C-alpha cells in the first residue's frame, strides 16, 4: 500500500480542538515530527483539516 510522509510545521497552540484531535490521531505530537501514514481517503481528509499546520514530504 502507498504511504505519505507528513511533517508538522506549525504549532498546535491556538488551534481549535478538532484540529488538535486530528493531529493526535495522525500521530503528530511535536513540532517538526514526521510520521508515515497510509495513502487513503480518510488520511487525505485529515490532512485537509490541518493543511495549514502540516506539510507533505516526498
């Protein structure tokens, strides 16, 4: 299965609760942390929710 690497590039401080929960569910708990997730529709939706806080790596 294809995977996506996602890096948190901005702080969660001041973000709404739903965005903080989304970052937690993606496994992102620290700034500059990188996680590898499956490339599926649910993960793409999570990325869209917090697109301003994360970056997709190659």
